[in-house]
């Protein structure tokens, strides 16, 4: 019961902070900027710490600086397009990873380079695309309820899959990667998400029912793959959680694993297909 109480408390506080930062975006970008910049920093730090534990000598500070910079500048561009020129600075900073490795005198230099850049691709870029979900095309008004709807679909699907899987799960999905994930849980999570899709189509009219259904399908299919990808990462290095920031929940990567893989697909749908 104590673990359940801790899980509920930390989950509620984290949820409150994230939701408030999104809802306030039309009044001020600062809470959103601060909260998601911190999420990016911590997510990158967790990934690079895992790498270091495996004797992969990533350029941790440089990778965090570049990855967070990509998100930060993109968020500023959503306020004022004149900030776009600063996004060009990311290119030389990214390629500076190769130059810096020349002077580090570490074993397996290209492994270090590869995993430094992988952290940016796996964590920073998907979180940056969230800016294009809350403000598609970076033009017009912010649509905080669209981003919240996408997040709630992820959270409800995960919760529904967990509840149904724990109670009725018999057929394992990928037992060698995630022993607790079952097909019954996936079906249960899909049913929960379907209810949310219908409610979102009624109350968040920025998108049509078909649009919410497509986003829901992305969450169910691609989000599940994202969860499995992070499970594969943890299993490959024999750890249970990516971090300890959220007692009872693990780390930032544990909370955003589905979003890291699904957000590029939602981004493409909202910014190219839907337009």
C-alpha cells in the first residue's frame, strides 16, 4: 500500500505540472518551455548514464546541450519566427561531436559518437516535435487541448493495458523483452483508448473524430512499439527502470517511452497529411 500511495502521489504531482504547463501556453510559453526543457535534459541524462554504465563514453554534456537546444529554439520559433536563424547553429554543434572525439582519447571513438547522436535522435527530436503538435506548422494559435488529448490517449491506453493485463493477461506479446505485456492487456488498453477518442471528438473540436481515431491508432500500435523499444534498452543492460526521479514510476524515459516513438508519426499526420 505504501508503494501504491507513493506511485499515486508522484504520478499526480507530475501529471499536474505537465498539464498546467500545457494549458498555460496561450498565456505564457515559459512554463511549457521550462517543464519540457527539463524533461529533455533528464531524459538525455538518463540515456547517457545507461551508456556510461556500459562503458560507452558518450559526450554527455555536449549531447544534453545540443538536444535541449533543439527543443528550446524550436519552442521560441513557435513564438517568433525570427528565432529560426538560431536553429541553424544546431548543425555545427551536432557535427562538433566528431571533432571533440578527436581530442578525448577514449576507447571505441565511433561508438561514443554514435551513442551521443543516438540520444539526440531518440529523445530530443521526438520531444521537440511536441512543439509542432501543440502548434501545427508553428503558425496560427497554440492548440493545448490537442497535445493534452494525445498525452491522455497515451496515459489511458497504458493504464488500461496495465489493469487488464494484470488481471486477465495470459498470452504474452514479447515475453523475451517485456514479460508482463500481454495481448489481453493491449486489447483492454485499446478499449479504454476508444472511449477517450470518442470523448475527445465531442469536446476537443480542433480535430475531427477521424483525426482522433488516427492519432489513437498511432498511440495503440506505435506507442506499444515505443514501450517495447525502451524495455529492450533496459533488458539489454539489465536494469528495471531508466531512473529514480519519479518514485513508483521510474525515470523520465519510463514515462515517455511511448511518446518518444509515436510523436514523429503524430507530427507527420498533423503537419502533412491533415493539412
